[in-house]
């Protein structure tokens, strides 16, 4: 049996194919990073192992881990949803902290725009339940639609179907921030009474 030639010729890639390879590698690296982040998040949310012999899951079980552990048709010990309004206690606080980072590090610097009477904003948006709910839904959609698996039109779909309607609802003059800041020079914060509490 003949041995393979130890000094084989290096593989030559035509220049026009090199850009495609670079693009493919960049996509694979990005996808791998996102999968690593998702795995880390799921691992952080995973219940403690039963190695201590107690057989009981911790109270700090995250929503994603609870849904995964329950499986289809299985008993649901944790929340039935990853939506922030379905969470409470530590799970709510952790999700709100992650949402706050996204809002302050990405959403506001890119899409914040000027504060006016026609486009109010509240620096204490975390205290407005409607704002928390809408911004969390927007963030969940962003996570899904900016993923590589969403395809090339994912970000456009996110802008059209999620970002624009959310900002329109939050920053409308009669929206949740209507009693709050209408000028960056005059910061203001006030929670409006809900219809239920106004009647009592």
C-alpha cells in the first residue's frame, strides 16, 4: 500500500470565493457565540442538581429552565411563560435587570430620539407596568428576530412589526408616560392611576 504524499500542495481558494468563506465563517462565529450565550443563560437558570440527595429544585429556578424541565405535557412547577409579567420575585428582578441593560445600552442610544410633549419618555420607565410589559415583549422579539436563524429579513421584520408599534404606543402623548418627562430640561415622573384604582 502506497503512503500518501507528505508534501501535498496547499489548497488554493480563488479570490472571489474568499469573501464568501469569510462571510460564512463570520456567520458561524456569530451563531456559535449566540448559542454559547443561550446555553450560559439556560445553565444559569437551570435548577440545582439533585446531588445533595434532597431531590428538591431551588426556588430561584428561571423561567426558561422551568419550561424546559416541564416538557410537553409534563407538570409545570415554574411559570407557564417567560413573559416578564408572569414572573415574580427573583425571576422578575433578574429579567428586569437584563431588560434594563438592553434598553439603556441598545434601544435608547439607537432609537431614543428627542423628548417632546408629542413624544414623552420616562427615565423611571421600570415603574410603569405597561412600559415594562411592552419593552420586554420588544426585547424578546429582538432576541428572536436578530438571530441568524431568523434569516436576512429578521431585523426588518422586528423594526416593522415590533419596534415601531411599541414606540408609538409608549411615546404617544396619551400613553403611559403622558404625565412624565416632556422635555429633557424638565424631568418629571408620575404614575397615572389605572381605571380600577381610579374608581375606588
